[in-house]
């Protein structure tokens, strides 16, 4: 998958820009506060229909304007155009200029993986944030997962409401629980498969990045043990039965996939407890590189890598290691305030463009 052109109108600090990208490595330079992250954010928005930085879409509209427009021409065997119009009352998503009814039809069409300095927080944030990461990635490749997750959260709300009633209707509760169980089986299996695929390569990438013998892996902390379907169904049913009194007392469902977590381990120890800052950065990068393989495996399509200011956090050797982990057939957009030495020595063709106050001021300078 290759982005050919991106046009932004009234998006953040971009009044109207048109940027062309090359199929391999693109570098966006610029001083602080010029719009580098904003540009990548527009691509994340097209990929996921959300910003990675804020929940309120309206803040993406240039201050003083009514609507923002992101428009992208990309190639995925054939040329396709996708756009998003963000307005005061919501957003309209378009594929080849035709509005889509459900955002699930749009998510993942353009598949990007963002590397951002704040990714390092994944280790010490609440489990909810880690679940968000897994959900987002699986959602991009599996409609079945989106569907089950939406149904699960709707049913969970209904069960919590039912638990609040003075006279609890056990027959109704039982029907809800059976549906909750069916959806959880799909969610658990997809999450387990995700973890498995990530673990196939994460260690290989980590070794390439750090040149060290440390071992990393991730573990799925599920509400029940992974097993065959019948056994898992029984365990989930038991979970509702055994926790009924507690659920009734709290008037909410205490257990289930909405409490799942993933654990990052380095030499079998929790990354959050033992890894240094630098090691954390590299663990997260190895995770992102493995995500690329997950997407390729699940969709047969090569995602686009977005590296937002991550080089400056690494020493030159590690920067070079990271850049060497990126195959030539993967389109990459790197933002940086300083053109670091690693970019000059990796011997890859670079398309360098500079952003100044929301304008592209230098286009298509190629160095090799
Ligand atoms: N809705 C908006 N309307 C107008 N300008 C905005 C809007 N939202 C953010 N900005 C401006 O965008 C700029 C920040 O852009 P961005 O975060 O992309 O910077 P950056 O180039 O990534 O900088 P850094 O190197 O510090 O990360 C700020 O100047 C901010 O005022
Ligand atoms: Mg930035």
C-alpha cells in the first residue's frame, strides 16, 4: 500500500497543502510546532477515523474555520481515493467520493502504523490503554472483531442495567450472559491470535535493534484460560455464576474481556518493573515492527510506517538499526526536526520535504 498524494484543508495548522510522497522513505523536517505531527495525525485519522492525540474531532479543524478536509490518493493494487470531512456535528467519510454509511467500512482501508514518542507510556498506563492498542490493531484487520466488540459492549451495558433493578430478572440475565459468552469467545480467540503472531517476530526485531541477548515477549492476560471453545464457554459461564453476588452488590459486571490486559516481558520479567528507558523504547519499536507483520499476515497488504520524531530519542547506532529493520518495499514517513546522521548514512533514497508554519516549503529534494 502506497500513499501517492495527501491534501489537507483547514486541518490543524494547514490552510491548504498538497503533498506528494515517494513509495519508499519520506522525511518531513521542520522546527518544533510547524505541523509535522499534525500531518501524520491526518493519516492516522484516515486509517482509524480517530486522532491518536485527542478524542474531540472538532479540535482538528483549523481555529476559526467550519470544517476540515483530509483527502488521500493511495495505491492498493489500484488507485483509490479516501477522504474525511470533519465538521461541527461529526464527520463524513468517503471512498472514491462516495460517503460510507458505517465507519467500519472505512477503518483499515489505509493501514498505517504510527511510532510515536508517547508509545513508551504503554507500559505504565492502565490496562484499558493497552486494550485500546490491541483493539485498534485487530479492528483494522477484522470486521468480525469490530462486530463482536460492539455487540459485547452493548450487551455489557444491558447486563449492568439489569443488575441495577430491584427485582433481578434471572431469565433475562441468562439470555444476556449467553450472548456475552458467544461474543467473548470471538474476542478472546482474535486477541490470542494477535499475541501469537506478534510473538513470532518481536524478539527477532528486538535483537536487531539492541544487539543484545535479552529476550522479550508479550503475554495475554485473559479473564479465562485459553482452551477449546466448549471449555472456554463453560469457564465463562462459571465466571458469571461465581461472581453473581459480587456483580449484584457492585451493580456491574466485574469480570470479562473488558478487563483483559497484555503484559510485556523482558527476560521473563515485567518491562514496567525492570526495563530501562532506552530498552522500553526499543521494546515498543520491536512491537510496532511486529505489528507490520501481523497486518501483512492478516490482510496480505503492506502497511505504511509513520515514525514521528522517534529517531532523536535513539543513539546513532540504534537509529541505523531501526532504519535497517524497515524493508525497501515499505513506504515510510519519518518526521524529524534535525536531519540526523543515520538518515545520511543508511544509503536509502530519501524524499525530503520541509514544513514551515503549515506550509511545505521544499519539495522532492532527493539525497542518496
Ligand atoms: N485546530 C488548530 N488550528 C490551528 N492550529 C493548530 C490547531 N491545532 C494545533 N495547531 C497548531 O499546530 C502546531 C503544532 O503542530 P505539531 O504538533 O504538528 O508540531 P510539530 O511540528 O510536530 O512540532 P514538534 O517538533 O514540537 O513535535 C502548533 O503551532 C499549534 O498551535
Ligand atoms: Mg511533533
